[in-house]
């Protein structure tokens, strides 16, 4: 009978250990799941459609020493076609 009590107390202590370990792991700080790249906060204007976009995401084109920014390749291509004809 004392062997059963030892087994019973051992099982109780093991369960308490698991519960304490579980709650301790919740209190630890977890690293962020995704890192967001830092942005400069500078917005630039698309020369064709006049929308503002973050400089880091813009498509950049230098024409005759002047820098132009575009939100998409489509806007860039339309601007270049307009510049050729106009």
C-alpha cells in the first residue's frame, strides 16, 4: 500500500510540475512573429496617376537627370509613352 501512495504522490507532483512549467512559459516574452521593415516615412508622388506611395516601394526612373517615381510598371510605361509623344 505504501508503494501505491508513493506512486500517487509522485504523479501529483509531476502534474503540479507540468502546470507550473506551462504558466511559466506563458510569462516569457515571445519574439515577434514577423518583423516589419523600417520605413523612412518619405512619400513620393507618382508622376502619371498622382498617387502618393512610400519611397521604398516606388519604381524609380531617372530621365534627363531628373528622378521620377511610379506606383506600378503600368504607370511608368504610360508615362514614358506620353513623354515620347508629347
